C-alpha cells in the first residue's frame, strides 16, 4: 500500500525498460492526461514528443519532466502524467507542480545512483515508487 507523503497524494513510479525508463507521475485522482517521450539527440540535447489528451493540462509538465529525465539519465524516457484534484486553486496547482518537480528530481537522483552502482542499469524491471 502506498503511503501518502504529501497533501496531494503525488507519486512518481519508475520501471526500467531495457535500459530506458518509464515514469508514471500521478496525484489526486490518478489518470493519464499526457505522455511525453524524450531521447538523446544527435549532437546533444534532447528530442521530445508529447501527446496530451483533450481537456487535460499535464502536457507541458510531462514535457518538462521527460526532458529533465533524459538529460539526467542519458537514456530514452517516457513520462506519463495524470494529476487531478477537484476544485484546486491556482496556489494549490503551483504547490502541486513544485512538489511534483521535487519528487521527480529525487527519483532521478535515486535512478542515477543505482545506475552507477549497477554498472549502467537500475535494479531490474520492478516499479519503484516515491
């Protein structure tokens, strides 16, 4: 059972997929609002493609997180994002985005550390959760 570590129930879950990564970012009423795929570009930087579902607002956050993960890990990543809190105020939305970024950054640090310790891979196919 997941422990809620923040007032919005935000979580980041990760699975290694053959050396690449899938990261699921959810909070409140979990769903799929957007998916972003980022991969290292020839000559540096990242290339990112995003699909946002109609009526959802996670596309830009998914893009930002996918770019961040790709840059940090040097691998292809897919970020699936879905965060919904009924009647969230603008201040609550800003707080959720900031907390999501912090959780995501923490997960990337864990993954990068595992990759170093395990010779370039994280620790298998299991989902991890923060």
